[in-house]
C-alpha cells in the first residue's frame, strides 16, 4: 500500500498562491554555468566553474579590498553640475537625477581610504552603472582629490577603471579631466608614491587615454575589453578584419601594454605583495 495517496484529482493551487524562485537568486554565465549568488559573492564574484568575472562596482570592490569592509569615503556628496545646459532626449540635470535615484550613486567614481591587509591605501573605483562609467568633471575632481590625499599622507593609490570614456554631456569640461588627472599622477610619480592601475571590463575612450594607462603597474582582469575606439569603428576606418581577441586584456598584455593579468580572487593578496615589494 502506498504511504501517500492524493485524495483530490488534479492540481488545486491557484496561480496567485504559486511560489517562484526570487529574482537574482541565481546567476548564469555566458558559458551556461549557473551559480548561486551567495556562492558567487563568497568567490569574489567569479564563477568557479569557468572563471568568468562578473561585472561589479565600487561597493563590491571595496568589500573585496578593504579589511573588514572598513573605509572612509572622500567627497561622497559631490555631484555633477550642468555648465553647458545640455539637453539630448532629456535635460542633463534630469538624467543625472534619474541615475542617482536608480543607482544610489552620486557619480561614476567613488574614492576611499582604508587598510588592505594592514597597509594604508587610497582606492578610486569607477561604476559603469552610472551613465556608462563616463568621465565627467566630478569623476576627474574626485580622482584628483584622491591623489591629493595620497600625496599628503604618502599612501599608495589604486585606480580601478571601468568606463565608456569621456561624458559627452560635458564636452570640453570632460576632456579637461584627462589632463588634470594626468598632471596629478605626475606629482605622485615625483613623490615616489606607488600608483597601480587596474583595468576592468570595459575600459575605453578618454579613460584609457589618460589615467588608466599611467600606472607604475598597469594590471587587468581576465578577458576585459581594453581600448580607445570600439572594434567596429576601427574595422570601418582601416577596412580590415581585426585579429582574434583584439582589445582583450590578454591581447593587450601580449603587445606590452600591461604588466600582468590578475584573477579577482587573488587581487587583494597580489596587491599586498606588490606594495610590500615597492615599500622595501
């Protein structure tokens, strides 16, 4: 005799009472591997089955790098103005306000100082979710002030880039940030304070053409898109097909523009080793 017997025929659960898995509980990589988001977080947002590096922002990088996630953020309340009164499909000010509300970020970069395995460090980290991580006046100013803090306190500076390039809504004001940040980094070099640039997916445009490629060490995550113009633009300009893997971090490393590629799970330990070597 069966230990269980259905007394009513058919499924009686109404549609409203059915239980679905909550959104965001699982993550599927481009290779088809599925991983629980809790396991993904515990693995530095890298899928253990295929080593796919999930795109993350400043919140996650700060959790990975700073000891016990303790840090002091610099210029947290700084927001973009609208010096050109720019309007495309909507006014720039409206776009900024909507993005702040959606992302809970005030602009495309956050800068903080704290300890990484006991070593003092300043970290500026870009957020691609804020208008494609575009570089505007606030991004340039916050990075410049982060460098100023490094200079004043003689603390190493780490830049984590993730950007589509200059912010078109600020035109020339945006492009001026390339010169400003580069000049500040020159002061860091003169003071012999280490500057490490970490390029993540994607790092393009004016960011690549300025501070992202000016590190004492330029390092990158695996399979990150790194370049100036996009592959389609280059292909149409030169009229030729591009090499396989063009503008990937592996391709850029092979051609001498990077010092090494680092798995995110080893990032904190490798950075600590590198800074200890530089300080000795």
